[in-house]
């Protein structure tokens, strides 16, 4: 099983890069974790926000493999607790499916991305900046993998 985070934004602050690097070290062997980044489309007077989001969506979907189980992250998605996330990861492993997560830019994901997604998940009812979503997701993936291994990192 391979897990990929496909996200809009290529120049993350150092604290984001460090946070992701820390958890990536912890889960790379277990989940085959990797990140693909696409450039944030330049917002201008000659292009609407929707045009920019659609262009970002095309770039995100270019990184998705045909057989990937695709999860779009957004405020309106289904919320999971840690045990449920661990169970979903375990199901993906048993099905030998790769799992990809889409994280949009500041204006969210395109309709095309949401339509292609197999599921839509939310990390919280709160709205987070997209750089922080990366860290939250990778930490939760680590936490869920610890649950599956019986590691004491996660406490109920």
C-alpha cells in the first residue's frame, strides 16, 4: 500500500516542512508515504477564482493514478475518529489499494476533484489553512498506523 498526499502549494514555510518530514520518517516504511505538490495558480484580475481552482484541480488530478482510492479533504466531508481511520487504512491494505488524499489551496478543491473522489473527509468542522492540513493529516496517518501496530502512541 502506498499513501500519497497531493496538495496545492509548493513553497511551504519551514515549520510545515519540518513537521511533515518528522512524520514522514515515521510512516514511510509502513505506508509508503509520499507527497506531490502542484503550484498555486496566480490570482489576477484577468482570471476568476473559479478558473484558478479549476486549473489547480487539473494539476492535482494529473497526479492521481487510475486505481487509487481518492479522498478529497474539505470542511464538508465525513469526519472520522482515529479508530475509524485506522480501520479504513487496514481495509485499503487488505484490498492492496493505494490511497491518495487531495488538499486544495486557499480556495478549496475544484468540482472535478470532488467528483473524482471516492470519498470526502473532513479533519474537523473548523477551517484550517491548507499548510496546516498537511501536518494534521500526516500526524493522523501516523497515529492510525500506530493503532494498527498496537503501539502506545495513541491513547483512548
